[in-house]
C-alpha cells in the first residue's frame, strides 16, 4: 500500500489541456532516462499473464460490479517521434466504488493486494489499449484522489509504472498535486466526459520512457 500511495502523487502527457506547469515539464526525446525507472513495487504483476494471450480491449469489471461504468483508453506512443507502438502490455488495477482493493484472489501476492479490478491489455498496430470498468473511488480516509494504477511492459524490458490516472476537477487533484507530478509516461490527469451511452470516458495516452 505504501508504494501504491506514493505512486498516486504521480502523473504527464494530457496535462497540456489542464495545466501549463505539467506541460512545461513533460519528458522530451532529449530527457535522460530515469535511474529508478525499474524500481517498482508490484510491477511484477504485469508478467502474470503471457503477452501472447492478450488483446487490446479488456472487460475489467463485470456487469454486476457496483459503480458508474467507465472506459479507460489511450495510445502508447514512442518517446522520440510519438508514434503508436504495438505489442506493449499495459496492466491496470484500481479501487472499487467504495475505495477498496477488494475481493482479490489467492493466485499471487498481487492478485490479493490489487483486488479484483485488475487486468492486462496489449496494444495492436494503432498503439491503443482499452479497459472497460467502473469509476474508482478515493480511499476511505480521503488522503488521495481516486486513481487507476498503470504499469507498462515493453518487449524485452523490465516493467515500470507510469503516473496514475486521476480525474481533473475532482477531489485531491489540486495545484499542489499538479506540482508534484513525476510525469512518468506523461500526465495522468484526465478530463472525464460522458459518452452517448452514458459511460464515463477517460483518455490517457502513455509516452514510453527512455531506458537506463
């Protein structure tokens, strides 16, 4: 939990639409690789499913899962030219509508700690990943914004986390939060909008990090 909470004060790329500070600090092709890129508690959960078995679209929450329906989607983009990248695995997990990582299975440490709302997507040629789920809630102690954790796995590389998805204009996404963004993979601050079907839509593009 400590590492998950630390990661929740991270976020980059779509922030140009929601904050000039984040825009100015977004990583560029000239940015050095992060020495601690692969330091990540729980990132090994990404490898719990073989990449060959994965597709770009995942039903993360069943129809019986309480909460507001939400689709989280975006493109995975290369660092230098920002072109779509195929074959990247994106692992997502988040709290339920009560703010809990609840009802995990006994499969592994991370299936227990990350709860039932977790899953794996692999980008196709267009670089797109999509999770159909429910909107998470903040932790019951209201110390952090509602968020979705994302871990990225590039072929032949160790996995690493990127800034959490959080929701612009909602609890905890303050000026101080924006200042503390690490901008791993670009900004995770997204502006929710409603689809014609009444679902929330969150779009979070991921800019791949430079490797040490």
